[in-house]
C-alpha cells in the first residue's frame, strides 16, 4: 500500500466533554471527559488505526472529527485542494458543503440504513443532497458504486431487509463513497459481522482505498484486524492516546503496558506457542472523575510512585514512536510475533 507523507488531516488537542447534570434543575455537577487532549495526523493515502477497549473514546473521537459531535476544544484541520479547512469551526452551510470530502461508515449496518428506502434511494441520497447528480446520471453513479462494492445491479430497487449483514455493510460503504470523499472514518465497520464476513469487508476496504485513493481513520477494538489494514496505530485509554507508532512496530514491540495487555488477547495461530494472558485488575478509570497521576496506574502491574502522582505526556521515545508512560525507556514489553514474508 503506497502512503504519501503529505498530511491530509491534523487533529490538535481535541477534547469532548459531556456535562453531568443532576437534580430537578439539571445543574451541571461535572463533565465526562470522553476525549481529552488527543492529537495526531493522518497522511494522504494512509490508514490510521484507532484502538482501545469499549468506552475509551475512540468512536467519539471519530464523530468529533466528522462533526457529528461539536468538539469542546481543539482543532480539526483538513488539508484540501483549496487550502486548510478548520472543520471544527465550520458553520452549518459550509459544513454541509464540506461533508462530500469526509464521510463515515457506521458500525451497525442494520441501524444505519433507512428500511423504507431502496438501495438506489439510500446510496443516491448524498448525490441529491449536494446537487451532484440526478435522474439517469444519479442511477448510473449508484450502479457503478454498487458494482465496486461487490453488489449487483438487480439490488438497486430492493429494500435493506432483503440483504444479509455483510451485504448491508457493503451498501453502507457504497453510500459513504458515492461522493468520492478523500477521508473515510470507519467506525468499527466489521465488529457487527460474522467472522467469516469480516475479512471480505476488510479486503474490500483495502481494494477501494487503492482504487479511489482514499484515506482511512479505522476505529476498532480487534488488534488483528487493525494490524492487517493499518499503516500506523494509535492506542486510546480513557479518552487519551497512550501510544502511537507504525503498525508492525507497535504490534511486535509495544512500549505501553496497556498496549501489551491488549496484544496478549490476540489469538495465536500456533497452538503450541502458549503465552500468558494479561488480565487487567480493577475497572477502567472513570472519565467523569479526574485521578492524580497516570490514568492507567490503578491497573498497571509496573506502576511506581511517579505514576501515581505525575501525568505522563505523550513523548517520542524512538523515531515516530510516541508513548505516554514514565517507564517506557526501562520496560521490555512482549508483543506478538512479526509477520514473516511469504515466498512466491
């Protein structure tokens, strides 16, 4: 997969706080810090994987970037042909016009499609909304997109209930790509599908990326899937990025204890190679309550006194490998086996 180094998206100090309201008067008593000071860039043609356990803020991050949610603070900068676009500051009309450059593929193919609309109406709706096509031209563009995602022309006038889960996700992908966006935010696009279908959808996304020169932010919790599709991976924990590195480097030589714990759950293809599963104690930190020190220290088996008192910044410990851990330089953590090259 060819990756250009020119940045397409910059996320700077992104925050999303949800108010905690109590009482009859619904007074704000605090905030849930779903996304707390997240920064990264995505290069044109690149796939950045965003991983973490449920509730870590990865989906909220994707939705803030796409302006499904309005960020509380920070910047989202899109590098388009017409210059740098501050997505987080776009007004309603400008945001509608911008959406043709950035689209989302949602997790649940059953809930993301209107059951009262045919495939032609579902996939063609973005073209109508932006005045890009209508009539015969619209039908031709929808038909072309359906063929590209592996569906048939006879599916054009069918309704979502007549399709399988994998086919519905292909419809969702066609709907997201019909406007030819540059950036696609994939919000766990395979987690609701059977394992036998997941690899088909992931391979399809890779083929479409090459065909249409797409850039992906791939949100997921399955490290095996993320490893397969991503160029770089960012690991999130309680609203923060705790590690960011090239995919293979992060998988084989993690620097953060949380990443090591996630990788210990990845199934091994060799049943004779047994490895100890790291079971994290306690519960994930509450994003509604600020704890002193590192947010991961209550569950970290390597934690020292400094971890309980000082919040570690995200530092570059080796070239292009960023970690938020006081002990990153002294720990030797276990990853998973590297992918060996196969012969012809």
